[in-house]
């Protein structure tokens, strides 16, 4: 298991809707803020790259010392009204799963993203969940942490 | 006494028109979601779902009787079995079981192990008092009322609240005698 790993999901409005520190390293007090800072700083890079490739898994797009940022961009989350589409095209249409990690296990990270993506779809299908709102489900949290232990 | 035929809804279920399960689940979810937005109070949503179920039930019973060919039920026990085995199978595609009879045979539990309405659903903290499937209790109440049985249907167990199954308690309040609708002098 990776010593440092921070996982967040960013909604299409650039709002973080889920965050988890899943590394095994002893927690430093400022670590959470630092990780958040690095991940948020990488958002612009994600946006640039996402338009140039059709791949969903973007590995190691940014680094900070020994920490690496990998991203999994979900497919276009369409809005149905056309004038909305024009506006939202200027920002971003994707939900992004972002992982900050120090391991080099690309296959594991990819599998992790794919399985979390499936969990995220299940959350989206819950009629009582409002898309774009915070994911408060403890079930989801437990599953994500289990996946992190398995793959990272 | 000879058992009343048929005892399972499989044959009828195979012949009725069906819709995609996810379409069905998500449509119901959208209704509940909208009710929560419109009514704001969880209690009100429960009431409204029950009322909607009642309105479905009083119509659904006709379709049920027309398609299922069940013979007249001899007692309430018989009725509960038919609801669980034929009714649920015919309209939801699942089979329920009947248990927990009380001594005088007027109160029992219908237990659903599997419920297509709640696929994907997880109750968030803001809707803790919600009986998500309250429409089902309304359907049973409405349907039984049309065959002259006043009942009270309540949820005892709910998987969304962490129980291991769905359990509906059906209590027979009174049997309304059938009335001849015309008076002699009219």
C-alpha cells in the first residue's frame, strides 16, 4: 500500500464533492491542506489535457517533489438544454477523479479509478442524491477505502 | 378444502407487458425526489406516497382480478397468500412470503427479500424518516378496500434503514359486508 495517497472527486462545477486521505503514512497536520492544494493546482492542467485526448485515464500529469497526480476523467456529463451547454463548454464538462500518490503502480491506479468510477455511477443513480452535491454516503466511503487498500 | 388456483404468479408474469427494471426504478425514484422537493416535509411525503399507492391500488385490483383468475379467497389468510405469491409476482416480479400470524388470523407480515424499487437507493441523513416504498402499503390498502376489506398497512422492517428485509404488517380492521347498491323503491 502507498504511504501517501489522497483521493478527491471534483464535480463538473469544479467543486470537490468527495475527499479521502487513503495513505498509510502517519498523518501530518498540514498534509491534508498541502494535498488539497496540489490537487487543486493540477485542475487547470487536467482541463488542457482532457481536450487533447480521448483517454479517460491520464497518468502522472503533474508532480510536486515525490508526489504525483493522476486523473481519471469521466465521460461528458451532458446538460440537456443547449444554451447551458454553450456556457458549460467554456468551463468543463467532466467529473474528475483525482489521486495524489507516491507509488508507481500504474495498473493498480488505473484499476482503482475504474472501480471507483463504477461506485460513483451507483451514487449518481441514487434518486435521493443530487448530482454535484457532496457525497456523504458512508457506504461509498468504506468501499473507496477498501479499494485503496486493495490497489494502491 | 381444495386449494385455490393459481398459487403463483409466474405464468401471469410471463405474459404481461414489462418495462426495463432500471427505467421503472429510476422513474419511481424521480417521483419520490420530486415529492421531497415539493413537499419538503418527510412526513408529508410518506402520506402522499401512501395516497398515491391507494389510488393505484383501487384501480390495480381490477386488472389483478381480470388477469389472475384467482378464485374467491375463503379467509384473510388466503388473501395474504394470494397478495404475496400472485400479486407481488405479477406486478413487481418478486415473490414475498407471509409470516407472523397473530392468534385470531387478522394480522400478518408480508416479507420482501428483494425489492426492485430500492435498487441504487441509499437514504441520506436529510430523509431519515422516509418510508421510501410507502407506495406499496398504499397499493395493498387500496386494493383490499375494493374487495371489502378495511386494512391498516404499516412498515415494520425496511432495508434502507439497515434491516435485513422489507416487512409490511397488514392488519385486517373489518370486513365490510357487500351491499346491494339499489334500494327497492328507487
